[in-house]
C-alpha cells in the first residue's frame, strides 16, 4: 500500500504530462489550394433541411419545434422562410401539437408569422384552428387578425380575432365571440 500511495499519483502525473505534450510532438501541417472559379455559389445564405429546436419552458415543460426546411435568401433580408412546421409541447394537461404549412421568422424583430391553416391539438381537450398566427417572442404575445375556432373541455368557441399574453397565460377573443358550453364537459 505504501508503494501504491506514491506510484498512483506519479503515474497520473506522467499520463497528464503525456496528454499535454503529445500534440506538440506530432505536429502535422495540411495545406490545400482552392480555386475560386471552381467553387459553387449558393443562391441562399442559409438553408437547413429538417431543422429542429428542442428545449424547456420556464415551467420545465419540454418542447420541440421542427420545420421540413428553413431558408434565408440573403443577409440583406433578415427573414428565415420555414416550410412544414410542427411543434410539440408537453404540458400539464398532456402533450399539445401544432402544425402549419409554412411560416416566416423575422430575425431582427424576434417575431414569428405562422401561415395557416394553423392547427393546435392537445390531449387535454383543447384545439385551435386559425389562418395566420403572429408570435412576438420578445414581448411573449400572440395574436391573429382573422377568425379563430376551437374547443375547450367545457365547449366550443369562435371569434373574429384572438390575442394572448404567453407570460401571463391569458387569451382574449374579440369580435363576434361565440361560446357553446357543453354541460357534460366538466363532469366525469
């Protein structure tokens, strides 16, 4: 045991020094020549197929947002065009899915415009159908400028417009608001 007390730290020191010195001893230099007349020029600044973003909300709920493709045409146009959008949020009432055929993300404004038909469905009995949904990510606000319809566990609703505060978790329906309450919806 006495020998191991000094042998193990000494061996660790030798291995550590080898790890630090080895890259300096085996320096290899690579070089190549690239002719600019043979380089393909892309029409887009950025193009990603099957883009996906995963994370967690402030409440710890997992989410995933994906697009079939994302493209920014040029650095002069700070807009990313999105095609075949899908999103999933694991909420308290079960998972919710959102789908839309396309959208645009405005880089300078941190704003998302989701072109419809936008469909939200959740296992908790919630649904929402809208034409175009505007999401201000900086201010955490969402709104529509066209009619929306949907369902809640307590019934069905429709309105000419909708706005919501994502931080305050509130939704406001405006113009020709109709709510049909299903009296059995709240009872189990």
